[in-house]
């Protein structure tokens, strides 16, 4: 909630309660060290969530067509796209034109593309003209400009290593938020006894945190599901309890396929490297689509994926993530046109539905424009709180005496409370590895600072309360 950097500058207020002092110092450390990453995530998130309106303007030629009349067969549109590429790529998906005036996307895998990327050829469904050739990213099919923003938001354009920043932010955000609530409740009881001078920014920081609390917890939870390490643990947990998102079985011999994750656009999957498969027969596209329509696939936004081998079925999947969600899928035998399996969103486990809605809400898709506006306001509020936190810290920063960091406040706890705190953070560190690693780093930094100040100012016992603190 409130990354209250000033909390670290007045430990004397919590001297009578070592656990509260520890929480205050932890809140301060999260603000100082994780605050910049929270700010970057919030700022880049604002840009991304407001970017859908940018695509139609930047890529209008590729996205839209001017020809009117009957559409060419889908198989013919695919052949035109393959001819445009001189049959060099591997056909992996087709997204038929959803309405008059919108182009068809024919997507290919090529070597050299990053995970979750594909090369899309945009074909006018009426004239057959190739209107565009762009690399698109993820299940949402974002074009290069939005893809760049998304890659920066989740990994600072540094690949898997960069994704540690967003996981770090998501791992600590919920702790900062809930810890801020506890600090606010504690300070509220002393509010009338405290002088009001200089407290305005702190009050606004706390009030804004309370207003944003649910949104911050939501950002943290959904962000963790996309993360590398915590997200992997969450995936294992969901699979163990049967909460995974169902997927259609494509094996024509009755074997089961591995389920596809709903995080494909952020986690990376096999789209970019599938260049060794046999050429796809384009003739079944129209018949497969017709069979899917007859089985109940009725969304205007959908994706057809041809099989990678003769013993696999083709899939037709609805990709309309707006409310009400249309994400049903069917598997169709391209030889007999028989629907061999189907998955309906209404049959999803509740946890899978909540995951689907949470992801789409986080991306600003579920409720359209107003979804984008609300997300942007929440992200702006988080960025403002981080800035306020640094301003409070700067105005009240300690000069020298009485420094009491997390290590000293921890040592001031009773033995039983120490064991409880250690056990809690051990469990959190296992479930959220980046949080655990960063906590160890916090303690090491605090130990170094503590040792330096101990030598400079001759502090006595590590767990003794501070005697004086000078601020400017």
C-alpha cells in the first residue's frame, strides 16, 4: 500500500514494540530498494495499457482494407500469404477477418524470432492484396510498437534476466501494501498526539494507499502469475489442485496433450522456432472453420492452428477476451472434419476462470476503454506514492545516530517471535524465491551498514534501542 520511506527515519516511535519496529524498517527498505522498480512497472504499465488506441493509427494500412465485396476462400488467402514469403516460413496460425474492412492475419514461425513472436502477413480478404508484414507478439497479437512497450514493462528489454525486476516488484508490493495498512492503523491511534507540522504528505501517502489497496494487491497477484519463479510455483500448485486452464486434446490416436498456459504471451512458447515441420495443406482451412462454427464456435475473433503432424487435429480457438469472455476451443480432424474434442469456458474450474479474468483485467482488455482508464489511474497512484515516499525520506533522512535497521530490530524481538518471523519468511522465500533472495540481500546490506556505523559511533548491543536520532 504505502511505501512510506519516512517510516525508516523515526524508529523511536516504535521502540516499545519491536515487531512494529521491524515492520517499519522492512517497509522502509522495500520503499528504498524496490520503490524504483515499482515506479518503472507503474509508469511502463500506464503507457502499455493506453497503447491499444495507438495501433490502429500506426498500422492502419495493415489492419484495415478498403475493398468491399465477397471474401476469397480462407485457403486462398493463406496461399497468397505463403507466396508472399516465397514459402520460407512455417505456417502456424490464421486469424480470419472478424468483420468487413479488417484484414486476415496469416502467421508464420521463422528462425531468429523471440519466444511468443511470429511473422504476420496481413491479407485483404476481398482483393487478396498483401497489406502488411509485421512481427506480432503473444496471444493478443500485438504489433511491434506495443510489443516493445510490453517487453519493457515485463523485462526492461533484457530478456529473462530483466524479468527479475518485475517479479521483484510484484513479490514485495503486497507486503508493502499490507504493511502500510498496519502502520497506518498504529499511527492513527497516536495521530492526535503528534504535531501536525510536516505530516501532510505522510497523511496523503497513507490515504492514497488505502484507496489503492485492492488494486495493488491485484497487481501483485496477477503479476506473480506471469513471473518466472513464483509463477512456476503457482503453476505447480494450480496443476496439483486441478485448477489449470483446460485445453483441447489434439492427438487423433487418443493420447493426451500437455495443457497450454493462458500466459503464453508473457511466458514464451514454441511459436518462434517451429521451422522444421512439413508444409501445411491449406485446403482444409475453410472446411475446418465451418466444422468449428457448427460445433458452437461463434466468436468473431478466433484463431485456427493447423496440426504439426498428420496424427494431430487442428484447433479453432476463440480469442475474444472482452467481457463476456469468449475463449472456447475445439479440435477438428482435418481428414474427416469431425470435432474430436472441445473445451467450453463455462466448464472451466472457478480458479481457471478467475485466472483468465484476472489476466485480461490486468492487460486492460476485459472491460475495454474504462478498464484501461482505471488501470492507468491505479498505476499513476502507485507511481505518486513511490515519489512521495522518497520525498518523505529525503526530508526526514537520518544523519548519524541511533540507526536501527531490520537486523537490529529483529534481534530486539523475543526468541519465540524471532522463530515465528524466520519461519514466515522462510516459507515466503520458498514460494516466492525472488522475494527470499532480495530479503537476504537486504539483511546483508543492513549488516554492513550496521557494522560501519557501529565502528564509527560505538553502539553497544546490536539489539539495543536507539538513544537518539537526528534528522534534517
